[in-house]
């Protein structure tokens, strides 16, 4: 009764409040007197003295709640306030994570309601929700970073494998190419000299007993000489002793060393 008196605004007008109770109870029968928390003698003894009321019909609960909150539901701020009250009631009655606001509900409550007007139970509930969503967001961010890192590593590895396959194919073309095709292939290999050197070094280290094997080594030297000075003399010898069709490719690859080789060739 005391709570109804304060909520009605008739705290200073007890006679008007009595008229209101008379309308709601004997006339309209919307409310009815009741014992606090049931009729148990022990429970009644533990409650403060006073009169208590409840709605006369359970089906009125939702209708009255909708009527009381209809205006509030018309705005985003109002809906956020109702959601805060609903979630706070659920969580404080049974403090489980599933009763906390979802991430979007939490964001809406934080941005559309005034924290200064929160009740103590609402503050406790929102504090718990903030910690929970902060932890989940941090874990989600860490997972996202991990996935991106894995994706970058995998993509890099795939790109390296594809490049290695391309270079290996170019080396295969190089060792069997015609002399006039060598400059073009060597230029393509120079785009990735480290990987190319891996495959070309294997060709140089192989035995050179047959004509094809000797030609393969010559082509490998042509591709590596720009980065290995030790191959200059063998190529100079090839320039003087090999077929004339190799004069052009060898001359082109030895051009960076022209200053020191010109005098030597003039002397010869």
C-alpha cells in the first residue's frame, strides 16, 4: 500500500488515495488485497506490517505493462531504458551470463541511456556485461589477427611455391634453348636471382660428360655470370672456342666486365 501511495502521487492526499483504491478494488476489481509472499504465518511474521495488493487477473500484467511503457517504446532511448531494466531484473534474479545484454544491446544501452540514472543493480549488471564483452572482444580480435597472420603466411608460402615452380620451368627452358633465345630467358630469371641461383647451381655442379650436359652448363654460366665473377674466365674461354652462334649471347652477358676484358681480348 505504501508503494502504491508514493507511486500514485497522492502521498499528501490520503483521502484521494483511498478513493483510488476504492475504484480499483471494490468497483473495477483490478486489484485485490493479498498476504505478503503468500499466506504462510512464518512469512507474514517476517514482513513489515501493512496492506498488500496484487492484480486481480494475471492477464492484466502484460496489458498494463504495455500500456505503461507504450510511450517509452516509441523512442530508441526509451527502448534502451526498457531493455536495461529487463536485463537487470533477469540478471539480478539469476546472475548468469546468458541473462546479460548481448553485445548490440550493451552498446545501445551504453550510448542511449544516462549511466548517472542507473540503479545500483543496473550498475552491477552493466559492469559485469562490460567485462564480459571486453574479454570476448579481445579474444575475437586475437583470433582475427591470428587468422589474418595465418592467411598471410599461407598466401606467402603459396606465392613462393608458385614462383619456385615458374623459375624451375624457366631453368628447364634455359638449358635446352637455342642461343638466340638465351638473353630473353636470362632476363626473366634475373627477376628472382636468389631462387634462380638455387636451380642453376645444381646444373653447374652436375657432371658434363655429354654434349647436352656441356651446353646446359654453358647456359647456366650465362645466367649466373652477372652475380658470380668466377664465371667470367670460363665464359671468355667459351667465347674464343665455341661456335660463333654463342658469340652474341656471351658478349652480352660479359658486357658488365667489358673494361677489364677489352685489353685482354685485344692482346689475344
